[in-house]
């Protein structure tokens, strides 16, 4: 049996809406873009949504919009997908890493304040694997020090902490729509913010720095082509209309894994804080106890048709980052030990019961073989 790690969930609705785009003759800068942005803004409960061609583009535009540049520092987490650090590097600013909580795997909020100094311009926390951050606390710290917060919610559309939705209270936040995310646009992302000025700036910069004058070849600032086209936006419209259904399906899959795995010795199933009032599952990542050789177990599962991956490799130990900043093993011990023990299991909306059972059985067999 082959079980992929991830698989998008597209229905007739998605096919039909894409046909409509093709027949409309408007393939970019059209009605679906605005429609998608309206739906996102309404769902999150923010004033503005600005759709872009990737989550990374969205993070980059926010870094620029807040004027973060060379000499500035941004506090972030080393346990993430590299995009959350790369966006800081694009502008020549310096990422300042803070280690994570071993349970939520999100940045340890208790350790943020000690890293703030006169160069700190922003905090860029990440809702890792969909587990929402305690954003109210992060916003309090940022306000006290008069710095900005950019929330990387790329993995957490729909999650809530103490009834606060991810992306809803930071100065600017980003969701992403690569095919393995909760909903997909193929490639794509969206910036959400309540600041009018930040919204205007991001809209201008995604469109080659054009102003709001509608003069096509009038450019007011350095911009990019980070536009989301109508196919991507239309796909997003069809997907977000199904968001409740999709998140529910994912929850059922996660629950099934949790049930089947909670009694298995040697593994830790994902932790969900009691403050989480809604969990939007991005991936299903287990942690293995140190006596189990993760890499051998992973190879065994892959050989048996089960796609699985270590999530994540610490950002501070990526070769180009160590070259830039000289980090070494041991600098962020919790991130490092978690990284060595994680295993993302096949996880997608329409995974079949027998596929889940096969993954669980194979995992149990593999653990027996590879326990030291
Ligand atoms: C997916 C993701 C992004 C954005 O990725 P893109 O491929 O550029 O859309 C950013 N940060 C995190 C943590 C992500 O998981």
C-alpha cells in the first residue's frame, strides 16, 4: 500500500470555478482576487486581506512595510519552515532566535523579553503545525517595547487560542496556500492586517510599486510582482467556502491517529494546550523517545510505502545560516532535541481508515525493530 504524506482535497466545485475563470478571459487582477480577499478578511475578522503569490512573498512584504532593514533585529523561532527567517534576511536584517516550548513547539514567550534591545524592531512568531500562539501575551510584550508583531500563521488557518483567531490581532499576519496546507490555491498566500497604511503599502508593493492612482505605468516605490492570479484566487474561493468541512475532516483524522497511538510505547502524540479553543490541524507530527532510531524507522516506513518526513530541521543549523551567523549545535537545545525526534505521518482530508490503520501497524512494527 502506498500512503502519501499529503494530498489536496479538490472537488467538482474547484473544477467548475477554474473553468469559469478560463471562460471569463480575465486571468489576473480580476473579481476572484477581491472575492477571495473579502472572504479571508471576513473569516479572520480583520479590515484588510491582500492576496499574494506565496506565503513567503506575504512575509517579505510585511517586513518591508514595517521598514525593517539592515541593522535591525527581529525575534523569531529556529523551529519553523525557513521562510519565516528568510523574509528577515531578504532585507538585510538579523534574525534573533528564541528557543521553543517543548510542549506546544512554539516560541517560548517567557524568553522573548530578555532578547529585546534598542535594535529590535519586531517579533515574528510562528503558529507551528497549526498550534495557535498566545498572541495576547505577545502583543502585550510588543506594546510595552513599542515594536511590531508579524505573525506567521501560514500553518494555522482557523486555529484559535482563548477564542482569538490566529492572524487576527498581530500588526500583520500571513496565511499560506501551498498544496499541503489546510486549504490550497496551488501556490499562494494572504496578508491580513487592521492597519490601513500597511494594507495600502502591501497592495502597492505586490504590484510593482504602483500607487492607487490607477495609472498603469506610474510607480511610486520599489515593488515586486507578487500578484496572485485569477486561477489561484478562484481555487482559494472554492476552498475557503469548504473550510469548515475541511477542518472537520482533518480533526477526525487527527483524532483517529491520537486514539490509535496514545497507548503505543515510545511515542508522544501532539500536545494541544487547554487554552486552544479551535485546533486547525496542518500536519500530524509525533515525537519518538530517544531510544528509537528515528532515521532508521523513517526509512523502514518509506520502504513500506509510507511517506513520512522529519519536521523541521532547525533553521539555525541550516548550512547557509551557520555560515552567516556562526551558530553551532547546542545553541537552541530544545529545538534541536525536538527536531531529532519528530516524524510527520501521512495526513490529509481524504485519507482512508485502512491507510491510517496500515500506518499505525507499520509504525508499531518499526518501533519494535528500531528500539535500541
Ligand atoms: C508554508 C509556510 C510558509 C510559506 O510558504 P510558501 O511556500 O512560500 O507559501 C511560511 N512559513 C511557514 C511556517 C510555513 O509553513
